[in-house]
C-alpha cells in the first residue's frame, strides 16, 4: 500500500532505541525526511550512519528550556511522532516525587511542548499535519507497580482527544497508538521475568506480545492520509488485551 508519505518532513522523539528508532528507519525507507530527537548522542550517531540524511537533535525532553532551545527553530514539520517515554516502576506506596515528576515531564509535558512547536509551524504555513502519540494499553488498565506510568498514559489518551478537538479546524489530525508489551530495551527491563510476563500474556487473546513492526505499521497508517478521517482515536496494538 502506498502511504503517500514521500517528501514529507517528520519529527520522531525517543528515536535512539526501540519503537522510535524503528519508526525512523521505516519513515526513512519511505522517502520521508526525518528529524530524530533523542537523549543519547551515541544512539543518534549510529542511527544517522544507518539512515543517511536523517537529521539528529540530542536533547533531554524533560527540560522545557533545553527543548525550546533545541527544537524552537526546527523548521517545517508535517508529521510528528511523540514516542519518547519512560517507565519508572514503583509500588504505589513507594512512589517518589522524582519518579513522578520525570514521568509526567517526559510522557506528557514534552508531548504538549513539542506538539505546540510543530502545530504552530503548521498553522503558520496553513499546511495539514498529523501527530501520533505513543501511549500504551496501560492507559486503560491498571498494572501492578505502574500507577504513575498508567496515569501518564491515561492523561496522554485524553490529551490526544483534546488536541484533536482544538487542532482539527487547522487540518491537523491527532491520534494515539496503545501497544501491549514490546520487547524493546524498555520492554526487556520491565517484562523479562517470565512469571510477570505470563500474567499479562494470559490476558492477551492472541497469546503473544507485540513486535516493534506492529506498532510502527499502526503509526505509519495514522500519519498517512489513508487515515484521513481519523482523529482523536486511541488505536490498540495489543492482541486484544483491551477487549477483555
Ligand atoms: P525504549 O526502548 O526505552 O526507548 C525509548 C527511547 O526514548 C530511547 O531512545 C530514550 O533515550 C528516549 N527517551 C527517553 N526519555 C527521553 C527524554 N527525556 N528525552 C529524549 N529522549 C528520551 O522505549 P520503547 O519501548 O521504545 O518505548 C517507546 C514508547 O512506547 C514509550 O512512550 C513507551 O511508554 C511506549 N510503550 C512501550 C511499550 C513496551 O513494552 N516497550 C509498551 C507500550 C507503550 P535514552 O535511552 O537515551 O534515555
């Protein structure tokens, strides 16, 4: 299927590893000009070697001022993937201020800030755009030790709808993808314990975790005009977890 993305310019956050890195690779292969934003320079260096022409921006999106400096003049962007996220797991009674602040700063506040920068540029140019927020099945189901993470993703789902409402009149669509566990570095850190993993696997009708490509394909569809009438949606990529 031709997604018609060639020649567009996309910005992907959290591009150094996992879902973000694979999204950059896929967009680059489709002829999209990509700005890859992440926190570790070495990851960006290898990504640029792998995908010549990709522009890289190294910034910690948890810092509002650094992000403004790094992305304030990023230039015209048509497509945005807000993918950067952290999962700092703690039992609810042991949640710390630091984990709480960092989680909301990266998983929610940075989405607001980067989306403002990109949307303001689109509106000034009178150009249409598409934004995909990488949420999680954890936005809609409680998981042990995930109280803060679940809360950030629940807020992200609602932010997606609120952005769709206000940006729709400007021809900017905003959607979320909500994956189940994916064995990226984040997935491996949190789900390598078979006992813990099996508890979730047993709740997935398809009986397996997602591959990165499943998530990337959903992102590409929501970025493309093939989903031109879809905005404000939260698309599960979860093998049916949220259906139960
Ligand atoms: P990952 O393997 O940990 O990769 C995340 C990437 O984001 C890394 O390159 C990381 O850079 C970057 N990043 C994190 N914090 C950042 C910050 N403050 N500023 C700039 N870049 C930052 O994670 P992933 O599994 O690919 O997850 C991507 C998204 O999918 C996240 O939003 C996550 O919540 C969501 N998700 C993941 C799963 C899963 O099971 N993996 C399931 C559902 C949803 P550094 O490594 O340098 O910090």
